[in-house]
C-alpha cells in the first residue's frame, strides 16, 4: 500500500514519468486492485515504458477484469517476442477457454502439452475443451494419450530402478489397472 502512495506522489510531481506509472500499476496489480492497475499500466505504455514488461502484467489484469480480447492481445504480443514462454502460451489457452473459444483453447493446450508433456492438468484441460466442442472421440483420445504417456514415464522409472529391461512394464501395469491403450483391444 505504501508503494502505491509513493508512486502516486511521483506521478503527480512528474506526470510523464513512465516508470512511476508502471510501478504504480504493478503495485495495484500486486494488491489485486485490477480496475486501478489497468489505467496506470496503459499510461505507462503510452508514456514509453517497455512494452513487453507492460504486456506481461497487463494480460493478467485484463483477464481478471474479463476483458478477454485485450488479455489475449497482450499475451500474443509477449509470445511473438518469447515464443517459448510456456506460461503465456498456457495463459492464452485459458483465456480462449474462458471466452468460449474452445477450438482455440484445444489447439493452445495441445501446443503446450508438446513442450510440457508431464503436466496432467493440461491433458485434463484439453479433454474438457474437446468435450465443450462435442468431440467425444477427441476427449477419449486425450485421456488415452495421457494414460499412455504416464505408462511410458512409468517404464522409464521402472527401468531406472531395476537397471533396464522390460520397456513394456509400464504398459503392463497400466493394463493391470484396466487401462486400454491405443491400438489394443480390451480384454473380453
């Protein structure tokens, strides 16, 4: 709260100080005062503060204010400069989902999964997106992909613990748990 007051004083003394506007906005963001943070961040950008720094905070402020198009625009700006920023790629997926663009959300989640394959929450979010699209087969395929991925991770874990050997051990454990993997038939 003290920082907000100090930056507010600085803005009054030097209204063109982009730095003061940015940090005032950031302080409001930190305090979850998004409706006050947004104009300060907008002013900082207009006065010449580093655009990427503003976009990295403003996307979230816009998302919390339910301004999904503006949030997506800011996230996309960061991703142009930082294409490997998985946090912003995930944010874009979540924004797409929240605004009801389930196809865009599914594609964005899929792209993040390629780079972060061990995150089960991503598979869940992808499956929910496909469900919202009415894509039951896609939803099932996502669950199957996650189960197979977990089995492969289990293969690696078991092989590391026993010094190699059965590459299919994770699949065997998965089958014992009732998981049917792609290309296999359920036991009758």
